[in-house]
C-alpha cells in the first residue's frame, strides 16, 4: 500500500467516494481521484470544503486519519479509526494497567532517542551538537533529572542560530511551521498506534486531560527532528514570520513522503512509525523488554532546495 497525504487548502471543494476512490471536485470544475487505501492522512485547510459521511467512514475503514485546520491553517482536530487491530480490547486493558517502573523505563528510552536525534540534526546542520550526544546517555528512568528540558534549552537556539529563539505554540515565527509539521506527525503516530491496537490517549508522560492523544504525543518525541530539519532548511531562505502558504506547507509535508535508510533498507516514515508502535505494543504486552526506536539518518533526497 502507498501512504499519501492529501491537503485540500487552495480552493473550495466537495469530497465524496466513488468505487473505493476519494473524489475531489473543485469549484473550477476540476476533478481528481485517489484510492482510499492509499491515503494515510487527509488534511482539510479550506473553510469551504464539504465531505460526505462515506469519506470519513471510508478513510477510517482503510486506516486513514482526517486532520482539520483552523483559519490560520494550523491543525486543530483529528479523526482516527476506532477499530484497527483484532485484539485491541485486550491491549487497551494492558495499556491502562501498565506498571510505573515500565512507564518510566519506556519514557527513558523515548527521551534518550529524542536527544540523540536532536544531536544528530545539529551535527548535520552546524557540525556541533552542544554536548547533546553525551547528555542522551545520562537520561535516567523516567528522566528524573529532566534532561529533555535541559537539552531543549541548548537545542533550539543552536538549531536556528538564534540565542533568542524560544519554542512556543503562539510564536509568529518558526513556531507556526513547527506547529503545523508536528500536528501532521502526531496524526500519523496516532494512526500507527491505533493500527498496533493501542489507545492514543493513554500516555506515558503526557497526562493533560485536554489532550486526547497523550500516547501519540509521547511516541512522536524522537521523530520531531524530522520536522525540525524541514523548518530549519526552509527558514534559511524564507521569512518565517510570513503566514504559511502553499509552498511552505508542501515543503513541511515532504519528509512524510521521503524515504530513510534503516537497517540497509529504504523505508517510509509510515513504515518506521508502524514498526515503532508495534514495538511499543510488544513491550506493553510483555513480549519484549525494550522499545527499539531507530536512529533515522537524513532522508534520501534531503538536499533538494526548498
């Protein structure tokens, strides 16, 4: 199956299903189709988009997600399939009863992988990582020494070569680009978790009662630098304070369609996320002891100019 992301943002459109194909009819009379089974995510970013019920149910049945954006073109809602694994009820129960030591050990592995990924990206872009590599090895169970936050204080100013940069959801700068990319990434991680029979709301570290996708927020942490790389490359030649336009969003979606060499195989991010979610399910079910998160190299065609 080919995993694709479709964003409907440039013009009003009507979406419906014909013969297991998503049909997109634009106001100007243009029409195109995509097989439902090929869509990993449908991103709705135009205020005048109409969808039939069969679009939502068809995507859910094929394992796809729907992401809804606000008037700033930033994702605000997500729809996920309810049933994607034959033993999900059993897995939900085990997930809800996960022991505190296991929860802390899983979070340790996630934070270590995240800091390593941040270190690799800084080395790739700037030739030095500010000491993040050695820091990743010092992360303890549950990250009790809060090295994730310490790493972030080093990482962000170095990444954008700006000592004043701060990561925040409301910043009208690189933050709007990061928010968009992270929201799509969260949707793809949640999709992978559902396919693995896990509930995306039962988190390890994230416990915000207003966040319905806490586990997705946890598991996406090591993969955030995929988005960070795209944003850092974009802002080298573009003004980050400008509103997200078609070109910026297309660039931010690129890493989700590229391939990464993992264990001598070229894999898509969809494949990597599916395997990682399956690994987490294996740990929660007691089949394996450690969560294996691959160290992703730069994508194969990362050198293409924004």
